[in-house]
């Protein structure tokens, strides 16, 4: 027979595992070729090459700072367009029942370094589940 401590430990582990899986991924993504990964780190978005361990900054703090703001966006998550030229940045998240699914979305064009907020006429943290269109021209 299992001891009561072992049963409690299994229940707690199961709860923690479920909670970790149920939340959307946060800020770490593999490259298409699998030889590097991208992550949000210190208010920047970086790429780490696994063969050389070289870290390249793709989006600097300055690029992630909206015009007129004094500090960069706090990146909760980010997604690349299919062509890899744009980043969809999820920030300022708020809880809806159990999960942080409402927030603000910004698009960073990596070529022109322009940063644009989506739904600027909408209330703060009111957008949910945004993603790029297949051609990367719309969200």
C-alpha cells in the first residue's frame, strides 16, 4: 500500500504538471532547422546557435521600446511570421479565468525596425489569440 505522503506527492506533482502544460508556451521557440532556439531574455529577443553557442540579438531593447515610452515592452511571448521577417509580440497579459490569454499585441518588422501596436483603439489588454496570416501581411 502507498503511504499517505506518497499519494499526496503524486497528487501535487500531477497538479503542477497539468498547470505547466495547460499554459501557453512562454518565449522559447525552436528554429525551423532545429539548430538554434529563440528566446525572450532581458527585454530582448535572442537566437542561440546550438553548434557554436553563439547568441545573436534579433530585437534589441531600443527596438522593443514604443515611441514615447521610457522602457521596452515586457515580452510574454512572441511568434515569427512564416517568412521570418516580422515578430508578433504578446505583452501586458491578463488572466481570463485560469490562464493569461488577454493582452496587447505588437508587430516588429525586423527589416525596417518599426514597432506597431495592434488594436490601438481597443481597451488595454483586450486582445486574444492573435496570429499571423499565412503570407505574414495581416494579423
